[in-house]
C-alpha cells in the first residue's frame, strides 16, 4: 500500500482527529492573514498620518544691521534669494514651501476692524501653508488661497470685509503703489488670539509697498517635509548641498504637531506587533503539541509498519501527506473567509480613522501559505523524532 493511500485512509478513518486539526489550521490561517493585513494597514495609516500632520524647518536670515528712516529704526536681516529657495525646494523630500514677509500698511479708503490707522501685512508664497492656516488659528471661509503665481491679491478677515462692505472680488488700496484684489475672506478661531487687521498678500504687493528688491525675502521661509521622521536628515542635507553662507542664516526645526502624535504612533505599532507575535508563538506551540500528540499516539502503528518492512522515510512522508492534505483544505476554506473579514475590518477602520487601505495581495497569501507549510513540516519532524530515533526492537518493546 503506497504512502498516499495510507494517508488518505488514516484521515478519513480518524475523522474526529482530522476535523480538530482542520479547525486548528483554519483558525491559525485566518488569524495570521487578518493580523498581517491589519498590521500592514496600521503601518500605512501611520505613514499617511505622518505626511498629513507633517513637520517643517524654517530658514531665516540673521540680523545684520539697523536701518534708519527718519526717526524710525528697523532691523535688517540677511536676505534670502528665490534661487536659494528653489535649490532647497527642489529636493524630493520637500513637499511644499512658503516664504513669509511682514510689513505695515496704512488704511487708504477703508477702516481696520481695530480702528487703528494701520495694520499688519503678511506676504506669502502660498497662503495655505502659512502657519496661521496650518495650525487652524485662521481658516479660509470664502474664495481661494493665494498661490505662487498670484500678484496683487489679498485675503482679508471677515471683520474687515463686513466693516467696509467688501466681498470677494472687491479692490483694496494699501497705498499709492499697492492696490490689491480680494480673492478670499478668512475667519479666526475666537478661542485664540489673532489680529483680524492682518491682510494676507502676495510678495509682489509686499515689494511694491515696501519698495524692496523683487526676488529677495527678508522674513522666513518654511519648508514642509514629506516624512517628519527624516526631518533632521533633510536639514543636514540642505546645509551640505545649498551654497549659502550659513553663518548668516539659521535653520530651525518645527516638529510640534508631529511630536504630539509620534509617541502614540510608535506605541500603537509596537503593541500591534507584540500582540501578533505573541499570538503566533502561542499558535505554533499549540500546533506542535497537537501534532506531537497525534503522532506519538501511533507508536503501535509505526512498529507494525517497520516490522513489515516500510522504511522510516515512507512513514514520515505519510505523516506529512496526512497533515498537509488537511492544511490545504484549511487554506481553501480560510481564503474566502479571510477576504470577507479583511473587507469588513477595512470598512470599520475607514469609518474610525479615515482613509485606510486594508488589502490582501495574492503574493502575501502565497508567502504565508508557504511559511505555514514549512512550519507544519518542521512540526511533523519534531513530533516524529522521539519515535524514529529508536530501533524497531525498541519500539516493539515499548509496545509490549
């Protein structure tokens, strides 16, 4: 009687034991499939969250000298050129940047909400990346943000717009050489302090208003990185690659938002991995114990087979075929069940934390099934070793 036939007859004759092993294989397979899918989704969600929260570094010029205009004195800073900004922003790890300059403008034909004759001007490359907007202190209520290509445009507060009966599309004069078109209206968080006199503009307006040289920046430039975990590395690379006289400039990291979630993200990742590894170890131990009980209870059968001339290799092959047959049936049953469970878990996670992709790629399934088959083979060999290292006479003497 060949190995395949003996294995088939044993599996069908010992239906209770075969069913127990089938259920164990199925539960372990489903658990491992779901666990690694969720772990992969958790890691992807953490990466997406890091990119969403983001981190940045700020380039500033150091104070150089005081400039006098009449009785007023102002500190002058080392200028930052557009060329330097472009060199840094060209890095693949920089997802956005915003140069910001501040000035003061006198009301011309309108009234500031505070009643003061002048108010602050905040010039931006892209206002959506202005710190006040990214932190949620102010939000765009109407219209659109200032983009890099915009010229002579502005965002004004709801208070300023209502005070002067202005709307999106209205014009505003900030002086003889600085007339702007309102393209958006912002609102500030009442729980936070913010000067609603502030008018966000583009840099062309700033240069006209201050009569500064176009293409140079005297304020700060914020660079936002794609992966906050690499912020320090990116900053070091910028200092190495960009030919600035760095003794006149400073780079300052800003990871406040990322730091607030970094510990939680790492804790979740470690906890998820620990739970999965612990559960897998327990599953493997239980599997080995059951295989050991299944095989060591067959000492009589092994002794008889050896007595009639069946080799140890054929007997081990029979045990392996018996087990892998049940394992393959478990794979066939668990695959659709795992897919359905992963879909439901993915829907639940998306409802809870937003966009999370819980997938079940075929190559991962095949790799998992291959590893499980190897573990089962190792389990069979370990369980059979105490029997097959004995001689046939020793086995028969134990039987008696």
